[in-house]
C-alpha cells in the first residue's frame, strides 16, 4: 500500500496541497489529513485508498513498495517520465508534469 510519508512526498513532487490531492482523488480533505497523520502504512476505507492511489498514478507518481526493485530496497515515490510520440513515431520521455494550481 502507501505510507503517510510516501503521501507527503508524492504531494511535494507534484507541488500540490492536501486540498488539491483531495480533489484529484475525489475524497475529503479531513480524510487526506487522517491518512497523512498515520504513523506508517495508511489505514482507511478501501475505496478511499484506491481512489488516492489511482489519483497519484494518473498524476504521474509511482509508489515504490518495500522490497521492490530499487537501489536500497526501501519504500519511496518517484515521478514517471511521460512518453510522447517523436517525429520518427517512436515514444520518447517527456519532461512535462502536472502543474500546481495557483492558491488565491
């Protein structure tokens, strides 16, 4: 699943606040706050957790679970490089990531 630290790190990578994450996931801000206040693995309603993970994935965040292939084997998050078609028809990495909305 996902830890509270991974949630906070994912938000930081995306440059969004708790309200924006709640909107992306279709869940309430208090739910996001409770999830991020967890000591380790986030606990909550399965539907809310699935919505959260789907929203992060669609925003370009990859959640790395403990024991997954990585240099040190720990948990983490990273932004995926989005693929865009090149002039030759082959896919190549794009550097564009979701922009944070302006808080006014």
